[in-house]
């Protein structure tokens, strides 16, 4: 029995029941325990335990890490951003002007710079929290950022894939980003990688891969996407109709056209009218094509079926089939008992197959759906908004500024000048009692308004220096945001040697 075990046994029995004598032991331990004497049993026990404990601690080697140090990072081929640009970044990461962060990241990349090392942990953490920023972040963290990301599981999304050698061992996030990049340069090969990996992947991963096919989508992708209508997971199947509906020549769209041709008729005459006769049940082919049977709340079952067919068909089909303009067709549908289905279905179709004439016609009738503007190219968005304003499609001021603000890409100077004109008119009419929602729409525009027109904005928004109303608070925030963006962009330009 060891000396330590004898001490433990004595403690369990108690010194009152059995007097304690320090145990005998060999070597240094025995010499140390032999010096404990002249005390009562209880004190002898505690002294022996303390002495043996100290001896055991003294004999323990400090822990050592057997793992090897990480290999040093590869050198970066891009210069780091300036200290002042880093301060702009830090303010956004700390909660100020957060909506300008995507613009900062994109401008940094376009200027050929990278995030400075001291900000990498915070930037990588922001990417872990906000998936919509990851692609922009990966472009500007450089080799040091990728090296650092490999040391923290939460940051591994940023490691990326440099080539297919890493494909088999890469995380799903890295694979998806690699596929997105590859779809821009070699879309067929990206699809082939997906098809090869498909049988062994989880449903969530398959869905992520499928989403990348939106990039450079073509008829070459159709056979694979069509096969996904029979995928074992609903998470995957629900994504397929949107992809097939974006291919104007797809068999899926042709099937939908055949269905609507059998159930929708345009009756001519002085006042054209739509006649709709739908089947009583969904057949297997309709269910396979993703037409869902159960409608959302407050919509009839058959209206829901019709809506799903309408949104799959490119809008130019209706003009060619019925020889009507978009405006005429929207008016005819609005007078139908099925107007809700036509309204919702055509709005979705306009997002999939952008057509400025259809967008204008739909927004004149349904002004709250300005989000479809974002499917158009920036210059087309602006032309559509100007046409709608000329047509006075928006009677209330809140709707007017909501329409202007739907253009969420950076505005041209002409478009911004138009917006300032309407803001000035609004101020003169409502400065004493502005609508809160209108002020929010104007304030949000500070992130798309060109900073080059800062002084023009200042003249319009700060006309009354003594104003202390809600308007003035909005105006101050707008100008502060514009000043920050101008300083931010100028610093990035200086850092790029511009």
C-alpha cells in the first residue's frame, strides 16, 4: 500500500478511532514523513497529507503541446488598405453606417487592395454572422485572411477552394463559393462537378449546389435540372421550378403553356374578357412540375393553381398569343374574376424575365410591387421610374418615394437630380408635418445617392437651418451618411493610387 493510500484510509477511519502514525516510505518521501512527530494524531494526518501533496506537485512536469505550429501564411500580392480606410471599416463593424459595408468591400476589391491584418478577425466574424457578405469578404481578405480562417472553425467559410484538388475535403460553404466562381468561367464543368457529387450529398448541400446554377443558366443545364424534379428531398424539388422557368425554351415552360392554353381563353369584342376553366384536380404531371395543391391563406385553391402556372410563363408569350400590349393585358386581367392570380403570377414572371414595358405596365396598376425593378439593369430601372413619374402613377408621396428608393443600386447623377427635385417639392408642401415613412425612404436613399452631389443634397435638405423637426433629423442623418461615404470612397481611391 502506498503512503498516500495509507493517509486516505486513516482519514476515512478517523484519528479518534485509530491513532495516526505517519507511514514509512523509501527515499526522500520517507525522510520527509519521518520528520512529522510531536503532534496529536489529527495534526500528524494533516501535516503528512500536506507534505505528500507538495511533493507530488513538485514532481509533475508542466504540460506541453505536442502539436506542430501552423505553417506561416503565404505573402499577399495586394497592398493592405490604409489606416484611414481601416478606421472607416472599424466604424461600420462597430455599428455605424452598416449599410455602406458592402460598398466598402466591393470598392476595396475593385481598387486592388485588401483588408489590413488587424481587422481580419472582426471581418471574418462578421462574415460568419452575415452570409450575404461572405462572397465580398473572401475577395478582400488576402492570403493572410485565408490562413487565419483555417485556424477557426467559424471562419472556415473563407478558406475557399483554389482548385479541384481541394474539392473532396472542402466544406459545403467553400464548395458552393467555388461553384459560383466556376459558373462564371466554365459553367458546364461546374455542373459536371455537381452531378458527380450529387448522389452522396445531403439534401441541404444538394440545394446549395442547385442554387449556383442561376449563374450563367443555359439550356445545357436543363436535363440535369429537369431530373431534379424527381429528387428524394422536397428542399431540392421546390427550387427546380424557378430554374426551369428562367429557361424560355425549356420543356417545363412548354408544359405550362399547354396547360394554360387548355384553360384560359381571351374573348374578343369591344371589351375583351378572360374566361378561365380549370381542372377539378391536379394530375400527377402537374404535381411533378411543382404545382402545389394547398393554397396559402386567403386564396382559393384553383386561383392558386392558376397563379403557379402563370408565373412560369415568360411575359412575351401573352402579347404574341393575344396581340395585345402589356398595358392592355394588365387592364384586361384586372377586370377578371381571376385578377389576383394574374397579378401575382405576372409580377413573379416579370422578375424572372425582365421586360421594361411589362414592368411599367404592372407598376402603373400595382405600384406596391416596385421590387420587380431590381430585375432590370440599372439604366433600365431609372428609365422605368422616370416613365412612371411622368405618367403620375403614384398619387401619394409615400408611394412616390418608395418607388424612387426601390432602385437600390448606385444612382446616376441625373436620377439623383430628379430625386432631389421631388424631395424639394415635398419639403415645400409638408415641411411642418412630413410623413414618417416618406422620411425613412428618403433617409435610406443616402446609401445609393452619388456622393459627388453632396453639396446639391445639402442645399435641398438643409434649407431651413433653424428647423428642429423630424425632417431636420432625417436631413442631418442623410448628410452625415453621404459625408461618410464620400470620405470612405475617396480614401479607398487614394489607397489605390488614384
